C-alpha cells in the first residue's frame, strides 16, 4: 500500500505483485535456467518434505516424535485414499501419489508464510504436475489394457444412436482434464492470497483498520483450510484418473 504520488491521497497497491517471478541474483531477464523465487520455494518445499518424511521417521520409535506422528498420519491418509478409490491394484502407484500430495500440500502452506512465494499459484507449476498425471495415466491405460482402454469413451449403457455423441463428449472431457486439474489449484491459490493482500492493504487506514484486520484473520483461517482441501482435491482427482486407467470399463 502507498499514497498516490500525483494527488497525495488514496491507495495504490497491487495484490498481484506477490505472484511476480523474480530472479534470485539480480537482473530482470528470466530464462528457463534462471534461478528465481519460484525455484527457491520449490526447493524449500522438497527439503521440508524430506526433513519430515525421511529424517523425522528415520528412528521409527515406538513412541513417535511429533514429526514422525505427522509423517505417519500423512502416509496413512494418502494410502487409504488410494486404496479406496483405485482398489488394491492402485497401491503400487502409491509412492507417486504420495509425492504429489506432499509437494502440493507443502507448497500451499509455505505460501502462507510472510514474504513467501506460493509456487502452486502459477499455472506453469500446476500445469506440469497435471500434465505429468495425464500422460502417466494415459500411457498406463494403454499399457495395461491395450486398445480396450478406448472402451472408456464408448458408453455401452446409452442408446446406440447416442453413443457416438457421448463418445465425442467423453473424448473432449478427457483431454480437458489437465486444464481443469491445473487451473483449479492455481486459481484457488491465487484468488485467496490476493484477497488477503487486499484486506492487509486497507489495514493501514485508521478508519478501516479494525475491519481490515478482522478480514485478514478470517481470510487467513479460510486459506489454511483451502490449502489442505486443494491438495486433497488434486490428489483424489489423480486417484480417479488412475482408476480409469486401471479399470476403464468400470
């Protein structure tokens, strides 16, 4: 927040400035190999996950430490999700889904820290994650089922005259999956953090500061819930797509 330089009054703030990609070591040009704030916070997320799941559970104590308890809780939560959605056949792919869940979860929550960067607010990050899921389940579907995988687009329960139309709709919806999968996560992260920034900007006004601070607290609490829900939604959709690849006729 700042005062308008031309009039000396009013508010000038950009709630979207927090999502700008900036080089870590000066300069304005960002190339594909340039270390940026996105790179930094993705590395921090990976280190945080490793510290909790590898170092925190390395002792395997009978009476678990706090980090071991959290790691075991996360493991059991995702394992049950994969088993319930995909069945026993999907458990062999549990490590990949667990990795996705923890990365999205840590990235979401790290973005709530002051001066942090929310990597999952960028479609470049969520798009790569979603495309990796899309390609993995598609390739797996053909490897496991061969040409029979295409049967998931042919709705046998529908009248014969409607099946070609429904098949076209099914094909379109299938290829839209990575788009909706990525935009849902990035859009929710961006919108929530932008609203928090707007409330925080108005906290500098004496007349509005009590309401603005109350709004920040309320939105921050909501964002904590959204961070977990969006990680859960991204993961369970991955499980649903995996189920379609393993059992295309179900």
